């Protein structure tokens, strides 16, 4: 009984986090905010769903599979989000109007004198 309730809470929390991540993907102003939303909320959401499944289907095999999947998810999602955001920055994707300043200007591996560099202003 308690295990089922805990699993239901984890599954609901994970589903809510994934839904919030999807909403952020649609509503946020630029690619950098979207990458942040998806990398953080979705990875935590998938981890909660997998842990909820572990509570519903207990067993050694399930525990091993879920722990490996959670570990890979928590490692690859932030790294992938970072790589995609860096690629977007290097390709010149514009910052949102609400962004006050560009902390990477001139420090992201390309300067104004190199091809692909950002012009100040």
C-alpha cells in the first residue's frame, strides 16, 4: 500500500516535471533558455518516473536496469544540453531581448577577428 502510494507520487512528480519541461520548450524566449529547461527538468522527470517504476516492479534485475538508466540520464542530459547550447552560441543564435549581457562574448573560442565571431553591441 505505502509502496504503491510512493510509486504513484514519484510517477506523478516525474510526469509533471516532463510536462513543465515541454511547456518551457514551447514558451521560453530563446534556444539557451529552452536547453536549460529541457536538460534539467526532463532529466529529473525521467529519473523520478524510473524510480517510481522500480517501486512498482521490485527486483534485483529491475533495480540494476533502473539505476543504470538513471545514472546515464543524469550524466548525458546535462552534457547534451550544454553541447547543444554551445553549438547554438557558436553558430550565432540570437540571445533573447531580456538577456542583459553576454558573459561569453569573446571567450567562447571565437573572437571578433575570427570567422563566426560575434560583433559587439
